C-alpha cells in the first residue's frame, strides 16, 4: 500500500529535558556567545598534509609567476602571505619551506616573500616565535607575527607584533584561511516553503547525576586508586524559531552587508522548499574588509567546511570550549558585488570547498596560470583524496605488509600523517632487515616535509624511536635534539640522545647526556641502566692492554664524517648481528654461522674474556653517522688459539721466529663496496703498530680465499705481502699474507 507524502511541519523549538534549565535568554545566533574565541588548532589538522600543502604551493607559485611575468609586483618590496588563525604555525612553516624550494627558477630570483602568522592569542604567537624553524626564517626576514582579533571584526592591523609597519599597499598579497570562516558568527535561518524563520539559541544547564558507588567489599585489597579528572561541562544548546521576513532579517544585519545578502535571502524564500541555511555574515565582513586593505591583484585562498543550497545544515547540539562551527555557504559569499576574478572548487563528499579569488579589475588572462593551477590541484585532483586515503587505511595497519606500506608512503609524497598510522605497529613488530635502508630513505623524506609542533610532539618522539630501531642514528639524533630544543631538556630525550651517542662512538657526549638525564630524574631506571653501561664500557676501555685512547684511532672521511676503531662492546651486538646476517659474510670470514641473536650474546662473553686477558683484540669499526659498520679481530696469541672461531684464518707464518698476530676483518652487508674496509683495516694496523712494542708483536699475518678479490685488494692496499697459497681442493684455495711491523717502522 502506497503512503501519501505530507507537507513538513513548521520548525519546532527544541524540547528542554526535565533535568535541564535555561542559562540566560534566547539570543539570535549572530549575536550569541557560542562561537569560537580561541585559536582553532584542532580544525587546522585536517589541512596539514602534503596534498593540501602542494596544492597551495603550486597555486601561489603560479600566481607569483603571473605577477612577475605581467610586472604586477614591485620587486624591491616584500610580497606578504597572510595566514589567519595560524595557530601552532605548522602549516605556514611547511608551506614557506615548500615555497622556498619551489622558487628557485631565475624568474623568481628577485621575489622577497614574508609570511605573516596572524592569530587571536598573543601567547600563541609568542610561543611560535621560539620555534627553531621560525627563528631560522626570522634571521632572513621571511616571517613575522600579527595579533589580529578577527572574531571581533577588527580591521587588519598596520603593524606586526614587533611594531614594524606592514607595507601591504606596496604589493599584492596572499591571504590564507583554513577552517576559519566556518567558526565565525553566522545567522541561522529556515525557509518553510515560502515562510521564513529565524533561529534563536540558548544554553541549557544539565543536572549531573551522582556517580555510582560500589559496596566496600567489592574493592580489591592493595589496589591503588587513580584520580580521574572531572568531566568537562558541555552546555547543551536549545533552539527556537520565530517567523520573520526578508526585510526584517535585513534590518538585523550590519548595514555594510545588507546589500550583499538581499539577493541570497530572496532566492531562498522563493524556492518553495523546507531547508535550514545560514548567512556567513562575519565571513563576508572579513573578506570585504580585506578587499579594502589589500592591494590590487591580491590572492585569497580560503579552504573550509562548506555546504550548498541543496543541503540542510545540521544544528550543533553542544557548545564546548572551542565553541560551535557551521559549514560555510560559499555560494552566498560569491553573490553579487564580489570580486571580478573568482573560482570555486568543491567536494560534496567531504563538504569541503576552496574559494580562490583575485582582487582585480583587469583581464582574467593576467591570471591564466593561477586559474589553471587552482583547478588542477583543487578540482581535478582534490587534496581531500589524501585525507580519504589516510582515513581508509586507519583500519589496515595490521593487514598491510612492510612493502605495501612503503609503496603507500612513496605514492602519497611521504605523508607524515600516513606514517603516524603505522608507527605503533612498526615499533611493536619491527621491519625486515633487508628493507632497513629503504626505510631510512622513507623516514628521511618524511622528516624533510614535517614541521614539528612547538609543544611535545608525540609523532617526532615515535619517529625517533623507530629510527633507533632501524639504527638510523642521524635521524634519531635530529628528532630528539629537535624535541629538546622545543621543549627543553627531558629525561626521555636525553636518554635517547645518550643512546645515539654511545652507538656512534661519541662516549664523552653520551656520558654528558645521561648524567643530565639523571639530574632531571634520579630514579629513572632506564637512565640508570644506560649510565651503568656507558660507565662500565669506558672503564673496560681504559684497562685493555691492546687499546690506548691516547693513540690515534680515528680518520676523517671526505664527507666530513669520522671513522673510529673502538673496542667491541655489548652496545654493538644488535648491529653486529644485523650486519652479519648474510651468509656470505660468514663464508668469506670462515666464521661461525649465527642462527640467532642469543648465539651472538653467548659468543660475546667468550670474546670479552679473551679481550680482558689480552689474547684477542675485538675491534668495532664505528661510523660517526652510521654507527657499527664492521669488525676487525687481531689474535695477539695465535699459538694459544688453535680452535677455528669467527675470523680465525689458518695458522701459517713466513717467519716462525718472530712473534706474530693474526688479523681478520669484515664489513657489514649494508656497507660493503664503499671503501670502509680499507680505512678500517688501516686504522687497526696503525693502532696495533703503535702498541707493537708493549704487545711484543713484530708481524701480522692473515689469509683470504683466492676468489675473495675485495679482501685481497684491501690487504695489498694497506701493505700486506703475499707469501704463498695452499690448494685444498675445489674452491678452497687460500692466499696468505704478512706485514712486517719492524720493517714498516723503519
């Protein structure tokens, strides 16, 4: 049986619950105190991804190209980019970084950009000026801050926070507002067929129910009570509707906007439908004021949550600390009396839109590249797709493999928000060792495009932890140094910096960092343990007969980094195992096969004893950025070590009457073929040679498989001489070498 549709009832007032009472009087939404007053940091997050930044960058670059090409700028003066409600500054700093990189072509060499971070809170601006990225750009006069209370409809100030005059009349400017207009006061209306209603709003105070208490006997003995924070008071909103007319609504609007919204109101009231809509009164006043303040040719880029005339507005229920927001009706902003050049790219699926207009009475052809870039990045390939992908992958963090995650990272421009989804899983499960260097490249790209927050940034901390897991020491160091610079010294960051320094052979720095960490928190167990490990390593290093810290044991590399030869320590074992993982390393070295890390730990106790007793010198080759990259073993008492162990070549000597030591070496599978073997072996020989007299050593011997041409070249390079070979059937042909330390000294 078919049901006949009925007409919708007229708008009804919100029912007030029995446990609630009105707070204050009903007020027109345009004048109610329900709109945000504080910076909208949370609203900015959805625009802080690489797709939105790239869209803004390319649109602004195209606008600059049009301006330079058509001689619309005075290149002796700065071109300002003004961002309203810049909040923590992450979007602006990242955008400025991308613009700086993009404007390297010759035609932009005379362009001087200055980014203005505007905000309603001076405390937020003061904190932003301490950000290291801001400080860097400030030294080049590329940034400044502006206290602008736009929610009070204040005019754009003429001077920045330092009192410097902003010469906005000298050049066209760029105005950016992300998620700002939807949080400014709007007039809420409803058309019921041909009748017009205006909304009034009031707050309700809800009676709080007493918490449920359990019988005393239900409490478990010995448990500690956790004090829970008091829940926030969210005032519920209630609405009522009063019938009105277009003329009455216009009389309630500020005089300067009445003409603009006349046509919009008549269009809604004549549609003959039931629909709730809002007039963006404050947003229009803001843009109209900017039109008066900014120079001819200025570009406005406004991205916000939007609605169209075909979609009802959902009334907000609560007024929390940040106030409410209503989607912006861009079509109402673009009605009569708007600037000549304007374009709109909208996404109905996400209810976001981006409005661009250029204040110009000149021909549209002057801004052809600007318009093309705008449509390319906002309409044809909407940056909201990036947010869509991130949201769709939120439930796939365990389903995707490492290579799939790497593919997504490359596909979506190394988006930090995408990596943030997978970081918890990656930290918990780790990654395949063979993918480690690929992850290094991805993390470096992510770090290059990410701007840390000027408050404790959890993403940077987790990124640093992941870098430590991957032995990517340069990035780990940058992450924790950045956090220390932003937040001051913190025990956890200092502990991790000490860990990085310890792994890269910077023992003095490691000791300094861990001692400072313990000063801040003497009871931190991890810091105590690392302090004990560093102290024990340094004490052992001082007692070894075959290592003298006063003797040179480092060499400067061409890239400014350093290679050191240090006693192998327990802190090197994880990287040792990772670099030794390929079977060809053990085969070439005639070393034991390590099937598990626990095997290496068992071997370590034997090696440590050998080193302490002066029988064998187990060296680690340490790169100042890469950490452990290989090892050198010098058998100081070869006649006492007849068992074949890791790196023990066959026992032969060209001159049995001389006391000799036997040498073996290896370079990790990730670092072979880069020249580290030559330098590492030379460091070992030079070090042993300077201690040869006290060690009672006259010569060093070694051997290599005849097919191991890489090792044989290294031995010849550092001065070894060949003295024979043995054929042992098949591929087991061995070449023997010796180095006369006495002759070398002469």
